[in-house]
């Protein structure tokens, strides 16, 4: 069974630039999560999708972050414009349902200079 | 306020030794508690999941315990190997709400 795929693996941008991350969850997983993990900390939930609907985006900085999952499969997370404090690893996870085990992708390491 | 506190923040042990990592939580109402292993540059991988009625669960050399009364969990690693070097993250769920600890960074030295 293929795991959660993310791309790119690494990205370096200057502040005020835009960036987008892509996630392909495990086939059949209806629930998809995006997390931000700052160095030395645990992951922080940014947004949770159930199919193509948003379940929880309470911690998503909506003035600069956006995410979509148009067909209920792949998802993209965008930051526009980026700030220095956005430097982190962005993890995508998927699960069959909200109370089931989450499977994480390898993450995208973003460095904002 | 983080409702999941892990200790120690970091730990260095010699290969072959045992160690115990701690997780205290105030998340309520409790649904389940998971321990994840996160290798450098990779996403977390689940080690164990425990529900309210479970006191202990093993996965190879990893044994997790849960005391729901005191809201404490521990992860015991037996006969450590170099490949155990990683961050270990405790995650407590309250329904659909998942709270992550900051993790314990374990380094196993030869």
C-alpha cells in the first residue's frame, strides 16, 4: 500500500514570496490533515478535511494560508505572502476516518529567508 | 496552554540500555492516547494506541502504559538500538480533537 505522498520535500523562499505544497493521501482515506511542525515542537493542526469539506480550520492563519481539496483526494496548502516565522516542516496526514490512526507523509521543509 | 506535556525534553543513552519517556495530559474528555516515533526528516509513525480501558500495550521492544486516573502515560524502550534515535511524540485525543506533545528527543549512542 502506497503511503502519503508530499511534494516538494524542501523549499527555500524569500519573505513575502508565495509557496504551495501538495499532498496525495492514501487511497480511500476520506480525512486529510495539514500540520505545521516548528523545529523542536510537536505538530500543530492547521486544517482538517473530510472528503472535500473543511472540518476544522480554527488554527489556520487565514490572512496568508489557504488550503483546498477540490475533488476529495489531493490537497494543496498555500502561503501568500510568507513570513520568516513560517519556516517549519509542513506535514500531511490521512486516515480512513477522524477517529482512526493517522498516516503521515514525509513532510515539506520550508525555509523562509 | 499545551495540554500534553512530555519529559524529558531530550535524552541520551547507550546502546543496549533501557529508557522510559513520560507523557502527562489534561485533555478531556479522553478518547485515546498514541505514541509516535518520528525519525529526522520523516513524518511520525504510530507505535501504539491505547484507549481508556487499556493499561499496557506492547509493540516489540516498545511498551506503553496508561494510567487514566492520574492522566499519565509512559513509553518504555527495552534494549535500545541505534535506530531508536528519534523524537517520540505523545498524542492525546478528545473526540476529533488531537493534542500533540512537543516530543522527547532520544539519542542512542554506541
